[in-house]
DNA sequence: AGTGGCTCCTGAGCGC
DNA sequence: TGCGCTCAGGAGCCAC
């Protein structure tokens, strides 16, 4: 599923091609996923793309006339550049046409969303306004991290997954970060020592950066803007490996359900 | 106010 | 071979 590193990969791929392109129209087979409505997007026709930026797992495409197109891939979304005349891709739900190419939004589960809003209210409408810290910002240091989790209650994993704390972490990188840090996902955050919390901070940042370096984790659905797989799945220690031996100690990895998500950890390495 | 659980959705994988 | 069941889960929403 696309998390911060996957979305970052797509945005970096798209940026050089998309900036300066002209929006020509949108077509969809899932009307409920295009907001406020397909018809509403006609007001953006013939407008030029000024910039594209990631925020958490959201993609924001800034257009002329203070309009913003926002996309969220949710669980199974892909965003792939194609020529106008190329056939629809597998599970293609929505196509966003620009003058020189078309962006195909493929999404098995139809959870993905595309919005068009004015810059003055896009953050509120899309939920971006509720996002917490951006973990790749230069200002995101341990002091910031510590402050976020101070006075918070609940399991480490649950808090990492809440987008209002830190934006962009999903199930894969939450499990991996917990493994790096040697912390059990179900550990209560208030019981962590300062040293452990610092280790968790470093682990979160390095798990995300490793994902970006490897152009994302392609477990089942993810592909970059050119339709190519990432390679980070080859470097995962725990996610998706329940029942297999721990790569560090050989112990059988444990799989549980936590915060409603499949969760894998090593009972020996993660105290 | 905060939280747990339900909901959206469909393909893959499995047992029989 | 094919049917039906279970699982995967990001995030909004609602009941308590």
C-alpha cells in the first residue's frame, strides 16, 4: 500500500513532467471518488500546473487560478503516466488528462480519491488540515518527536499510524520502524525510556528514508509513475513475514492483530 | 473528548 | 474445476 516513501517516489517522478502541463479533463467510472463532482473539474480545464507537492500520503497538484487538485491513493491506488491513446490499464478507474499525456488512476478497491478545491480551503476539505508533523522536514528532530508523544497514551504502533501525530506512516513502515528500534508494536508509549524513544525516532526516519532510496515497497499494488516496481520489499525485516524466521536471531516471527492491522514482530529482538 | 468498531471495496488465496 | 469463505487495510464516521 502506498505510504510516504511510495507517494514521494511518485511525486518525484511526476514533478519534471507535470509542472507546466495543461489540465484537459477528467473521466471516471467511480463518480463517488471524484469530489466534489466530475462536472466541477471543468473549471480547471486549460489551466497550467504550477507545482506538485506531497503532504503525508496526499499529492497536491497546484494549478493556476488558485486551484488545487488533491489525490490520495489510499490502499491500492496507482498513478501511472500514459499516452492519450494507450488502452486503459488494469483496474483503471479514473483518468486525468493533460496536454501531453494522461495520468491513469488505477485502484482495485476504489478507496482512492481525487479532489478539486480552492487553495483557501483544500486542506480543510481533504483532511490535510488534520495532519501532524512531516517526518522528512529538516525541522523534524527528536525534540519535536518527543513533544508529539508526550502525554499520549496507547500502543507505539497505534500512535505511529495516527496521521494527526506524524503524517505518512502506514502499516509497513510502522512495523519496520518498531523492529529497527527493538520495541514491541504493542508497547505502551508512556512506558518507553527516553533512550528507547530516541531510538524509535531514529528508526522511523531511517525506515522512511530507506523506502525512498529503494523507490518504494511493492508488496502487491505499488508501482511508480512509470508503472515500475520498487525494491524495498526485498529489505523488509518483519512486514509480511509472520511465521518466517527473524533475519537477526532466527526466532519465528510472531503475527498479531493490533489497532485493527496485521502486525509482525520478533519476540526475542523486540522487548 | 476520546475511542473502538464499522464501513467502503474487490481480488487473491485457500480449503474442500 | 469451482465454489464460498477469509483476509488485506487507510481513513472517515458514528455510537457510546
